C-alpha cells in the first residue's frame, strides 16, 4: 500500500531524521569526541568514531524516517567515497544548513530560490577557503595523519609509510591477534587473481616459480591444441610456465592439471579478475614486466615472456622484476596519463600501479588486546591513510578554524550568507562542545588576535598560527561542504514523499498451527 507524506508533516519527519542521524554522529567530532558502540546482526558488536560507519548503521522503526535517512546518509557516504575522511564534519554542516534554511522557508522564503542562492554562494565560499590553502611538507603530513588517527605516534608511523609508498591503494592493512603496529614492504607487481584450479597450489595454498615463462591471453583460452607446442617446449626444456587469461575451458584445465600433478609440466593457469579497460592496462603492465606479447589471435613462441620470480598465493600473484630503462619510461607514461584522469577511483588505480613499478607495496599489521580494540584501531588507520591521500592537494588550518575564519569574512544579510555564516562556525563549536568547552570565549579570543593564535583542543593550549599542528586536508573540507549543501538543499526543496507502507498485522490466512 502506498502512503503519501507532504508539507509540514514531511518537513517534521525530515528534521527528525536529520536530528537522529547527526546528533548521534556529531558527538564523535574532534580529538575529545566520544566513541559509539554498534551492534550488528551479522558481526560482533564493535566500537568506532568513524562517521560513515556510524551513519550506515543508524536506522529507525518508522519507514518514513528510514527513507529520509537513506538520503541524508548520502552526504557523509559521498564524502567518504571521494576522500575517505571528513564524514562527521559533513553531517554537522548538513544539520546546520538544513535547520537554518527551514527557518527561512517558514518565514516565507521560496525554497527553490533559496537553493539557487546557496548553490551560487557556495562557489564564493570555496574560493575563500582555497585562498587559505597551505603547501604540504613532512611535518604537515605527520599532523594530518595524527589528527585523523587521533594518535600522534600512529600518525607519524603512517605518515612515514605513506610518504615512502606514495599511494594509499598500495598499502594493505592486516589484522593480527597480538598487540602491535608494524609494516613490511614488498617489491614487485601485485595482482589480485583467480586460479583456474586449486590443484596448482601446494598444501600451504601457495607456489613459487623461478625463471618462469609467461604467456598472456586477452581472451579465454579454449583448446589445449592451441598451446600444445608451447606446453611441449616447457616440458622438454624443464621450464616453468605461467599462463594469464580471461578464462580457461574446463577440459583444458583438467588436462593441464593432470600433467602438473604427474610432474610432467610445471604450470599454473591464472584468471585476470579485472574487465574492460582495466584488464587492458593490467595486460600492458604484464607485457612491460615480462617482455611477453598479449595474444589475441595467432600464438607463437615469440609471444612468450620471462619473469625471474613469480609468487602465487590463494588470491594474489606477485611478479618480481628489476627496474630498467623500459620500466622507468613506462612509469613516466603512467604519470602523464594519470594527470588526465578526473575520476578518483581510476586515479587511485594509476597511483597503485605506479607505486608497484617504483616504491613497491606495504602491508601494515595492526593488533590490540581484544578484537574490538583491533577493529577500532584499524578503522582509525584507514581514516588516517585516506586523509594523507587527500592532503596531497594542500592542507588547511584544522579543527574547524579555517571555516570559522571564512565565516568571519562573510558580510551581508542575504539568507544564503546568514546560513553559511552560521554553518561554518558549527564544526569548531562542536569540537569544543565535545571537549567540554564553551564556544564564544574561544571564538572571541581568536578574533581579537586576528586568528594569529588558535586553540589546540588535544594539547589544551594556544598555538601560533604558523606553528600549529592542527591541520585538515583541503579536499576533505571542500568535499564535506559541497556534499552537505547538496543534500540539505535537496531535502528542503522536497515537499512530498511516496512510500510503501508496511504493516505488522498478521494475516490469518498465512498463520500455521504446529501439529
């Protein structure tokens, strides 16, 4: 059954949804913010202060509220998707912008015109923030990571790892049972794969080949007859053979597995997991490393490449190779191509590949006394790495101070300006509230000092602006603001909701009696 909720009733439900979502999340903001304990139907309950994770798990018993919650959550989830941090700030801004806008609408302002004004003035606010952007150095990277991880020691550790590797996607995080924080570095090209058969691996679910021949097929490999002469060459010369392809025909797999298990042929069949352009890129990477040629039609011995060492585990393969003129030129090609990429996900893919061709990969092992603490620690590490990734484009004075400075510059009494002026003060105010401090005295003191001194909530002391370690990523701040405005304006310009109404009344026709 469909139900329609409109007008004032809907706005009350929207406000209820935003209050439920944002009041729960905003208590975690800042170095003295609180954690939230989350129960989960599928997993062990866990504790976190990650805004996106908390937001995902907030639900209501009322379907109308739940529907609105899904829209409101998009603000923080979009920020998390784009930059991996700043999700709590997004929701704090969202709540303020929505509530202030609603007051204007109740006083007679047209919501559509208000949305246009906010969208227009947002550009001016972003320009003002950009003027306050600072260049990044090692100390600033340490500060960014420390704030995101809420731990100075962890922040410095992660900053060193990140600066050595240069790409978040090239850093894996592994949970361990004993209390620790350690890192190991792996050289080589790492690729997630699927095995054609587990029989190619040993009892430890891994295998290693030395001086292996390499074949790369763009399409599926269907007939063993197509590669019979290559298999014979490998058997006669006692050479290991690794074949990459989109897929393999079942009979071909069975025959090669039989030869492998009988000791006639030392071989492994590997399916490349990616598709489309990404598969083409991976094939090009493999070509560069092994000097093989990707096979699409005719097969010859000239197509065969070579790799000094290939390590294969349950779901990954690592090809060791030595840097040379060819790989160095290829890295430069990747760098040039990455500059033209606008999509964040695709750009990260390029950065991961560049890291593997140059610095290598890193694995961070994290553990604590309990699983709950380990999971919470891991989530803080993930946030810190995301913050480091986004900080490459510049940093800002953190803790809501930059937004407060921009708010003080806003002059005029238009509704849009008043809404932004109020909203931009909220992050700093909430950080102080979570630390048990009053907002106005700190705000007035910073204004009196022309923002040359700012308050570090973590260290509980005033710092000179030039030496402050309280920093935020420029991109995180911008994305948080843009997404907050986007969702807030969409919500206050919505006047009706059509929803499926569910009932818990039991239908007698569906009742069963146990006999």
